[in-house]
């Protein structure tokens, strides 16, 4: 596609429920990233996929968080047993090989846990 | 660990020049990027410096000094639309994962 597409754009969920967030990167981009941004804060790295290599999961805050990328394209970030502190905007980005030429970010999913 | 520091807020008037600084302490260094983010929007890529010196792109310039672990974003001829948050980001290892700074909120006044 022309840009990075994320869905849903907004998600309100009850504490304890599981949620899935989807990211459709730019076609041909080999690298895909998930970041989290709390209100007025910086971007917190979560996970990074590059081609067929094992993902870098070093930023996942707990084992309730997981992500997969199918066929080197679409990625899903899953949060199990959501907690109120999970409320944030979840941003997906993709890049061609390295990020030296910049990431292209999606518009994000605003997750609110009530 | 990795840490980046930026001023939290900067205010300037239309037409002025403003410099947003970024200092970093990272385990390694391969390059420094800058991103702009308007309220409610996605971050957009502005520049990338891998080598020392100044890179100019229109009204925006970015500078890097690897020996000082320091860089800055220079915005000239400020416009109201430049009001946004600006993030520096460091590529700290050979992978393509960038570590982002806390962001600087720029307010441009008429």
C-alpha cells in the first residue's frame, strides 16, 4: 500500500481482556517495528522484525505482550489480560532494510483499558 | 543502557531560528535521526546523520558530532506549522532498531 496501515484506530477494552492490533506495512519494506507512546511521552520500543530473522523482542514489557509477522508482511501485536497501564498509542513503522532512510509510521492504534 | 536527552520545551516566534539539542549515551552508535510529530499525528522522518557535520534540507538542518555524542536540529524561518514535537533517535547497534529520545515540544508564536 501507499502507507503503513494500522487497525483499529481506536480500541477501548475492559481490563483483563485480550486485544489484537494489526499493522500492514509498506509493500517491499523488509523491516517492521512496534513502538508504544503514552500521552505526551516519547516512543518506547517494543519489538522489531527484519526479513526472515528472529525478531528482536527485547522491548516487550511483559510476557503478556507478543507479536508475529506472517509472510514477511502483516504483523499482529497481541496483549493478553490487558491492564490499565497498557493504555497508550501503539505505533507501527516499516522501513526498507535499515532505518537510515527513515521509518514510515502508521497513524497508530489508541488503546484505552477501562 | 541507552539514554538520550533533549529539552522538554522550546518556544520561538515566527520567522526566527531555533536549535533543538540532543545528547546521547548509547552502547554503540551508527547514526542519528530526527522526527517531527504533530499533535495526534504519526512521527514523520526529517533527517539522518551518520557522519559528523551539517546536513541541510530546505529550512531544516541537522548536525552531528560523534566525538561529543551530540547533535542538533536547526529550524530556520519558523512557521506556525512547525509547532510540533521533535524526537531524536539513535541507531545504537547494527540492527535497524532506533532508540528515541523523550521529545522536544516546539511552540511557534505569532
